[in-house]
C-alpha cells in the first residue's frame, strides 16, 4: 500500500461531502490490505465506522481477522523472524489453555489473529510486564483492571512461546520481581501471588528508572536469548524524565522493545515524547494511554500493543541489535 500516491474515502450525502479519510503513501509500511471503514446496522440505524486498519499479511490476514479460514496460503507474507508454527501448534496451545485456564481460550484466539495480522506468527520472544503499584494505582487493582490486563497479556507470552510464561515486575519507590504468570497461577494472580498486591510492599512513590534498569539487566543476561517485549504500565506522575531518557537511549543497543501504556492517569512526562526521542540506534519504545481498559476490545488492545513492535524488529535486525 505504500506504493499508493494518495487517495480518499468520502461519505457523501445528497452531493455534499460529510466526512473524508485521506490516504497517503507515507501512512503505510508493509500493509498489503486495508480495511478503511465498516458499514453496519445497529438499533435499526445504519452506521459507518472509520476503521483505518492495515494488514501486513494481505487479504489472508484480513479474512482470518474475521474468523475465516484460508484454503490455500501460497501468497501469505513470511513473518519477521522464524518460519510460522504449524496449525497443530495453535491447536495444541488452545487445548492446553482450555484445560488449564479455560477463561483465556477466546483471548488466545484473538491474540493469534492480531499476531498474524502483523506478520508476527512464529516469532520467538520473551515477554515482560511491569506494573505500577504506587498509591495512585490502587483503584486499578481494586476494580479488577490490572487482573484483566494480566489475563490479556499472558496469551501474547504463550504465543511467543519462549518458555510459555510472562515475567512480571512491580514497582513504586523500589522494584520487586514477582513470580512469573503462567496458566497455572493466572486466575486471581494479583490477589494471590506473594500474598496479593497489597503485600508487594515497594513503597508509595514512582521510581521508574529503578525497575527499568532491573529489566534491562535481566534481559541482557543471556546474549543468545530471543528478543524481549516489555509492557510497562503506569498511571502517570512521571518526573524522572532525564534518567528515563538516558536509560531508553542506552537500552536501544539491547534486544528489548518497550511498550509504555498509560492507564487512567495523567502527567506521563517523557513517555509521550518517546517516538521523537533522538540519540538512539533504533526507536525502541512506544506509548499510548487509555482512560479505562474496558474502553478497548481485546482485538483493539492487541493491535495497539503490537503496532510498533514489527517496525522495531526490522530496524533492530538491520542495525545488528538482533542477530538471527
């Protein structure tokens, strides 16, 4: 689609343009199919939703996005890293999830579709989750949003399948490494692991650099290990901008991608400028913020979480940060 020059999709009523979606070649990278809009009927009213969603895997990925099956897959785009896993591997994973954590079966299927859409099927990677447990985050734990987030992130770790587990850290004034999240302990994880989140006892403030450095140390330990994807969750109150900037610049040399996610907060500081941060060998991080996790469907969340990861993989490979 990047070979397009320009174009537009218009909504016209009685000869008058009511809305326009403009298209430019600069908007696209490796997308081979686009879903620009959806027309549907709800409560007796016809509606149009501007979707603007791209599929690196072409029409095959679009069909799978809606639950369809492809009879012949000769033209599908190869993944960024290793060859895709066989269908039997997907079935084996889903059967294992159905047996050990049946509440996650649909999430595992949804995550697989998002991975295929981004051309990430078959990628082997480590997955980490960093959770803000400072005082201002308490209501996110109380209302169940953090547990819901864990439920949604674990399927990514299962598909990436380095070891089928999700590395977890908590931080406030200090950082604390928690037990890995796996199928056997994911149910009620935040209320049971290490006595529950109220007992994680790492102070009430915000010390992002402390936990960032700990994660870097962990994922640098084995130079032969697969690349790492780290989801860093915070409700804001960021003030150590200079130190975070230094760590992100230094960390760009390592096979670690950082996806920062703001949830229900404000004052995200330097996190909102990560995409334009200079002085890095590759752009190694992204950021988005939401008010409430439930404002996004599972599919929308996975799309956001994976939006910049494929670009980092390609750039990191070309710069020698990742070795195939």
